[in-house]
C-alpha cells in the first residue's frame, strides 16, 4: 500500500481525490495486465500444441485491448498511463519457462501459471470495482465479462490438460 499512498501524494495539483485514486488503481491494473499479456505471449511461443498457441495468442490480444481501455481511462482523468509492466514479469516468464523445460508436460506447466496469474488479475479487478466510486468503476465493470471469459477459458484448458 505504500506505493498507493506515494502515488496519491505526488499526483497533479488540483486533481480531485477521486481522479487520483482512479488513476492509481487503473495504473496498477495496467501494470498487472501488461505483465500477464507478456506471459501469455511468451507462453504462446513456448507451448508445443498449435491450437493452444492460437488460444493463448487470442487471450493476449484480449488483454491488450483491456489494457488500452484502462490507459484511455487514466488519460480521461488527466493522468499519465503506465505503458510498461514490471520487472517481475520477465522474471516470471523465465521461471515458468525453466519449470516447463524441466517437466514432460510443458504445456500444462504454462497453463497452470497462466491460470494462477489470470486469477490474481481477476481478483484485483474485483477489488478495484469495490474500492472505486461508482462512476469510476463503470469502465471496469464493462471489462469484467471479458476478463471472466479468459478466466473460464483458462480453467477449461487447465481441466483438459490435467486429464
């Protein structure tokens, strides 16, 4: 939470508290979304099943659209949207790639990692909707069905890969 407070304290002068909080929360979701999109793209290149590559590429595109919408929301509130993920994303890709190479079920390892990270993003969206004022949460509510769709797709893939 220290990052949240620091971001709010250094917001532009004259900005309303609601706009600052909205920008902070949206920028955190943007970072998480960029990180997950990066993981999906990396996984799409690493998996062996061609159909799975296609699905993961499509999910990455959907996440990129969600990130772009969040970036527009930050601009609308007068802020500067994040355009990069975190250093942790590159580390996560390397870690999952190493684990996948060490197992016979490489695709399953990638799916498990994606399910975990995608679930964390979904929960972050749900927390943000609960924390933001109604008007600011509307955009997130519109995105939630697409994010839940990715969530269901990944759980279906995880179930299929597990059997």
